[in-house]
């Protein structure tokens, strides 16, 4: 007999709600805990998970397997080709090991919610308890409502309500107990699980040897790395976060999104630790850098709340339904140039090349590149959303969809569509010396002064041309007018 914890996007031992419950029950009943993670190539494909992210997860699982083994807890990592086969496989595993209790943390995407609802039903029929709990967010969807009992569709009032809710429910930030030594002589009964190796990445998500080395260096895996990154950020950077967070050059942000998204670090842990570092010991008041960082982590919660309450955003529909009729361009050549970072707009190209190289892009550049695709090129924002997911190591459906909705003005943000980023002004404001551009667009390395933002328009044409840097592919002013008209016509056609 045994208890199961099913790992999904909660790849850690520390402060993990469902794992902690599973381990407590195992201890109480004196029977072993078995941990499971299912690799499903079809599931990765359905979620557009990037190869860098798959590699990050598998590296993390290797760290976890070792940590769990020190507690005599076996971690079984198995491949199941078809996503729909996962529940059946779990139930078979339960039968094999005499498992009567499964624990897992909730994922809020529609398919996952449906899968879990189905599993609860099947488990009931088989007399198995399947417990799913909230863990991925600080405040679970459904907890916050407006004064009239509706769901918030605007961030600022939602955030005020989020802060006040967390202050009045102190348990929300408390850490869960870590699992202890596994009871019930697991080495004797579960030896073949201990000996099962972590599978290799599925064929459709394999990295080349060079990429693997690069990502290992850029993004060391596992929860220990996540916690030390968070600590270092708190010690060295959070104080200046408010002032510096929009500067893409240098390293002014926490670079923790991959950890929040793979669950190597709980958002709850981050908020608790940063609150404890605040002079007020609260989420509001005190250090401006800390408050600003908390509100960014809260955006992550907000987008999960949007996903849970308006699940049609999972089905390629814009949050603002009236934007369904905007007529998009499907210009393959322009889309490819955007993907490669060859648009002739240096700040856009720098951002896209950062993404292609690191599997990560600074938030300001995510907004600039997304706005450029949706507004300047008028290309369907869903193509950009997809490209991001396929390349980001921190790819997270809710945050990515929310970010694209924000940038294309089709999402929850109340800003109207006629607020259109000017890439040149954004570049001058957030990369004033062009350091970020020079780092990622080496063709412009020798360009001096303000010309870096617009080499063809500001007297650096020769350098740009000599080094094969393209001319701007569109004229922003014309694009702006076209976008305004198309958005207006689209909404009008409702
Ligand atoms: P910090 O600035 O240090 O912020 C701390 C944490 O807060 C982050 O680790 C992240 O978990 C969360 N966070 C910060 N900003 C946001 C935000 N705007 N929305 C949601 N959460 C936020 N973030 C993802 O994690 N996955 C994505 O797939 C993703 N796609 C995006 C797509 C677009 C078009 C845009 C505009 C933003 C997207 N973001 C996404 C949000 C944001 O860009 C990243 O979370 C951030 O750049 C991560 O860097 P950091 O860890 O250094 O962040």
C-alpha cells in the first residue's frame, strides 16, 4: 500500500501544498509515498512547450529524484505518448501499488481542469481519493469579487483586493511542511521505481548539443537554484527594482519566471520572502522596490484568475470579444523577419534575438516586440503568442496570453487600442545608450550615439548596410494609421 503525489508544474519539495499533504498522510498511515511525473510528448505539443523548457523540466526532475531519494521517496518519471492516456496510466499505477490516495496541485487551463474533473469521477468509482489543491497562485481564483459580486476584469482594483485578502488570511503565505523520511520500508517494496532512470527528451522536443550546453549554463535547474536566485535578488537588487525594472540592458529583475512557471519556486514563497524583507512586514507600505516587485508577481496571479473565469481565452479567443472581427494580415515574409529579429527596428530585433538565444526576453521588450507585431505589422497576435510559447523557457499560458492581450489591446487591460507603442521612442527611453541593442545586434556595434535607434534614418546607413542589417521593413507612422482604422472597423463590424 502507498500514497501518491503527482507532480506537474510544481517541481519542488519545499513549500508544496499537495506534496506536503501527501507526505503527512503517508506518515500518519505509516505507508510509503510514491511520486510520479508523466512526460507526454503529445501534451508538450498541445501546449507548444519549448524544447528549452522540456530540457529544464527534465534537468529539474533529476535534481528532485536525488533529493527525494535522500528521504527514501521514489520518483517515477515515465513517458506516455498520448495526453489522454495519462489518467488511465495513473489509475493502473495505483492498482499496481495499492494506492488509495492521490494528491496533486491544480492547473487552471481548461484541458487540465477537465482532465482533473474526469479523474475525480473515475477515482470515486474505484474508491480512490483524488485530492487536488490550490498551490500555483497566492490567492485562488474565485476568492476575490467586486463589491457587486462580479469578477474583476481590471488589474488595479483586483490588486488592491488581493493585497487586502492576503493581509486578512495569514495562512495564504505560510510555508507548507516539507516531506520527511518516507515511512513503510520503501526500499524493500519499491526498488524498481528507485532504479527507473529519467527519460530523455521526446524526439519532437530535443535540443542540439550546443543548445543544451547553452541552456544549462543560462538556466541552472531545480529549486535550490531558484531559492538562491531569489535570495540574491532580495539582497542585491530589489531595492532599486522600481527604478530599474524597465531597463532591458543589465540584470535588474529577478529572472525567476522560469522557476515560477515550472514550479521550482512557489509564487507564495517569493511573496512571503519579499514581505519578510520589507521594513513594514507587509505587502503595502515600506520599500518601493519591494512593493513594485510584489505587484509584478501578483500580475501572474491575476492572469490565472482571468484564465479560470474566462476560459474561452484558452480557445484562441480574445478576452475582449468585440475584437474578434479585426482583420489581420498574414504576411509570411514579415512574420519570419520578426521571428528572426530582422525587421530593421533595432530594439525589436534585439528583443527577438534575446528570445531566440536565451529562451527569455525582458518584459519591456516583450511588450515592444508584441506591440510591433500586432499593431505595426497588423499580424494576428495569436501567431506571436504561439511563437513566444514555442521559444520561451518560462512559457506560461496565462501570462503569455495576458501579455499578448495587453500588447494587442485585445485583453483585460482597459487601455484603448489607439495607444500604440512607437518603437523608436521606446528604444530611446528604455535603452538610451543603445547598450541592449549593441549586445544583441552586433551588426550595429560600431554605430555611435542616437543613430543606434534608427541607423538608416540617422546617418549610420553605411555601417548598417555594410554589416547586412536590414532597412526598416515598414514606416511606423503609416502603420499606426492603418492599425487605428483596422481596429475601429473591426469593432464596428461587431
Ligand atoms: P520580474 O520583473 O523580476 O518579476 C517577478 C515575477 O513576477 C516574474 O518572475 C513573473 O513570475 C512575474 N511577472 C512579472 N511580470 C509579469 C507580467 N507582466 N505578467 C505575469 N507575470 C509577471 N511571463 C511568464 O512567466 N511566462 C510567459 O510566457 C510570459 N509571456 C509574456 C508575453 C508578453 C507579450 C508579455 C508582455 C509578458 C509576458 N510575461 C510572461 C511576463 C513577463 O514578461 C515575465 O514574467 C518577466 O519578464 C520575467 O522576468 P523576471 O522573472 O526577471 O521578472
